[in-house]
């Protein structure tokens, strides 16, 4: 049933849902199921459900979004500029909007076509957990710029932004790690080492100062996360190509995200545990029969 002779078949094709979820603006893609016919045989732009991160208070995770807008046709020109507004099926509060150019293929397979995004709101890219944003604090905007550059495959740009973030915020990151050490019962001496390292200008010296005192729970695959960041920064400085920089930029983002996750996990566990103990103790006194 799918077309057999179109040149569209030579390129890998995405489904329209995959395109909406994962293709950045400005990239033209071949799409297998861009159009669907109605009962009278007229063709309209498909409106498949898509899976996106929903940032509403109730959802905070991957959810299905649907598009309740009117169907859009392309007419005889086979081109159309369209807006699609998607809404979260779960909370019905959050919406994602796409502006697109769509083009229907001529010939046998009217289902397929090409599409390019002019843009989308909220902007394209995987969700950035708030834990990362709070870890890097004042350099939030640089981090988001790095993410945008990464989304567009601009490796040198992405690396430069992330490098700025790590270099500017290394003291803050070390203090956060110190907080974890404190929660886990580190001695005053060890906490002083963290404070000294946080004030150290030279990153490698700071890392050395606290290399034996980083809580084990923060090691990433057995490695000191600060060392991983430091070696990514030095590697990036010597990287020759945009592709190499892009890969290193991605590594820096992943390590920062993982570190932020682990820090918040330890700090949260501790506060949850305290609350649980508090509740148990209170129950014990309020209701001794239980
Ligand atoms: Zn939702």
C-alpha cells in the first residue's frame, strides 16, 4: 500500500510523532505518515498523539499530548504553513505549540511528505531537571544557551557555554557536595577542606584538596564527578572538530545532571527519613494503643 517508486523512499523516514518529538527547528525531514485522508477522501495533516515531558505540578514527567485543533488541509498547492497546538492528556493544563511548513508528496503515496519546524513553544529540547538548574544557580542562562547550541549541533558553542558554567560555578558545586558530606556526618575538618576547595581558583587544585572526602554515593560509575568534569574541560580545549566538541559538551551536561540528581537524592533521602522518624515518634506518643 505504501508508495513504491517515490524518491522519498531513499531517505530514512520518521513518523510524524517522532518528528514532532525529536527533530529540532530548521531541519527538513521525510515523514511517512504526514497526511491522512478523511471519509470523503480529502487529505489532511495528521495529528498523532506525541509523548512529551509535562512540566505541570501534577504531571512532572513524560505524558501523552493530543491535538484537539481543527484538521488542516494543503489544497492543490500541496504546501501549507500550519500551527498545531497540543495539550497534555493527563492534566489538560500544559500546551505545546508547533509552527510548521508541510509539503505533500506527489504521486502514489499521498500519506508521506516533508516537514520543517519554524519553531516551537516551549522551545525544542529534552526537559532540563530543575535540580541541575539549582546546582548551577546564577549561570542558568549560560546552561540553557549551551543546551540550545547542543540541540542545533553547534558543538564548539555548546562546549564554550558549558565550560563557562563549570568554571564559574565550581565553588558552588563543591559547596553542595560539602552539604552532602555534612548530612552524612563528615567531621569539622573535612567540612573545612570543602570550604577551602570551594574558594580555590585552580580547579585541579580544588579537586585534589577533596579527592579523598567526596561521599561515595556521589561517585559516577566509581569516578569522582569533579575529575570527570575537569578532564572533559581539558579535552574540549584541545578538540579539533565541531563533532568532538559536541560530544564533550554532551558529556559535561550528562555528568552535571547525574551529579545534581545524586546530590538532591541524598539530601532528600535525609529529609524524608527525618520526617518519617518524626511521624513515627509522634504517632507513638499520640496513640500509644497502636
Ligand atoms: Zn500534564
